[in-house]
C-alpha cells in the first residue's frame, strides 16, 4: 500500500494573493500545509505549480475536477449562475467536498481558504459562506484565516491547534490587508487582481453557452475545445459544430483535442487553418462535410485568392480523428454562405433559456 504523506493543514490555492497569504499564515504558525490547486476547463494553471512552489515555498498539488464540474453544469447548479455562466457557490461546494476527502487522507486538522467576507457579491456574503461550508461537509473544519475574527471559532481553533489570536479580521473588497501581508511575508511576486474563471467572462462564456444547450452530455474535452479558435454552429434546432483555428497554436491545440469520431479539415495545397467537426445534434452528411470544407477553405487566404484568380475549386483534405489517418479530398469553392448558415449562436437567448431552466429546477426541488 502506498504511503501517504501527512500534513497539518490543507489549503485551497488559486494562485491569487488571498490564497497565498492564507497558506503562509498557517505556515507561520508552524503547520505543514498541502495546497490544493483545482483545475477545470475554466480555471486552473497546473503548468505554474513548479514556479509557485519555488517562489512561495509552498507544497502544491493539482486536483483535476473537470468532468465533475462539467456534470454539475449539465445538471444545472443548485445555487444558480452568476451574472454570466459562473456557478460560484456550487463550484466552492465541489472543491470543499474534495478538500474534505484529501484532508482526511493526509490527517490534517482543517481546511484553509482565502475567502474574505464581502469581497465577492455571489460567493462571499456571510450567508453564502455558511452554505458553502454546510453543503461542502466542512462546517467545523473550514478555517478562513483572513476574516476568521468575523466568524465563529472552528474546531481547530477551539482545540488550540490553530492560534485564533493570530487570525485576521479583513472585510470587503479592499486589498490593503492582503498587501500588508505580502510585504510581511516578503513575497517575490504579488499577483494582480483578476477574475481567473473564464465562466465569469462574457467573451469566453459566449462559446460555452451553446455547448450546454445543444450537446446532451458534454465533457471537459468539449469545453477545452470551445476555447480554441472560431466556434461556428449550423442553423437549426439540432446544429452541427465546427471549430476553426485562428492561429498556429489553435491548430496544434485542436489537433490534440481531436477524438476518433471527429472530422478534421485542412486545405491540401495552401496554408490555412485546421477545422474540426464534432457530432453535436446530428450526424455529418456528405453535403454538410462539403459545406464545412468550403468554410474552412474560406479562412485560407491564398486558397481564396487562387479561387478568385482562376475560378478553380480548392482541395480540402478530410480525415477522421487525425491528420495522419487516411483521408479523402473534397473539391470546394471557398465560401462562408451556405444553406447550413454557419455562424456564432445567439448566446443571449441561449443564456436566458438555460438560466430559466436552472431556476425552474431549483424551484421544483424546493417545492
């Protein structure tokens, strides 16, 4: 049986200033701290963990909860969405449940969070903090050291495992207290304030909403794909989904995310983007494949210029799952106008319908 290293404290670690100084406060009291960096398609930077460990002197573990998070979105969050697509309360509950499991595994006495009462309108009101602790199963185990003196003592404080007198009483959206702590701990880097979650950013969320609306069982990989390049959907109640790279990195990422059932489109004789067709509401017919190939070719500038100059069709290679797989050629005229009506979905109406659905589910459960 594998030996599991023990820690006194587990701490939620986003990489933001609040989470850094909350963990350092525990270290200052002599506690060994295991920081948990949660990752989904919408937040998390596991590639920065080695850097953070070096500059902050913390032990950090990545915890991937992507599929579980997506399942929560598909079922609709119990506590609703924020102003965009952010299910902040349900997100915190999910993380607390995992943190509680890991706390028990490593023998820690408490879970530490950098939350501050009044800092965020949805997830950091007093009543919401109580809901997160209750639904996350961590009511007497969750310590919020930055605002602890505004809250009832936790078990670790009552038993003297943590010195409550060295806890703080921060409140609201200001950063003076956190900046003073950064200076106190001589942090080598101070993160700038940022949202961090792409679900709270309108420009990102406009790609996510149609996925929830048109695909019955989306996965974390589906949401990763929506962050790459152009997101086009065909017209109709059960649309087709086409992703087209905007730049070389998009092309590499799209190819890495391609599944065995996906169709890949690439102009044969001209440089241009990679297109990926994924089964969403219906299967890809030959007509749909030709239409998508024409759209992909329309973003290859040299192919477009060749067609305008010579009137000749452009060859687009179509592969299943990988560009290395056997493919076939489709001859098309580069164009974006077709009966399939490729374009971005009206995300405002989609958003409204999903929020209404989530509200109805909540009201039905509470009836």
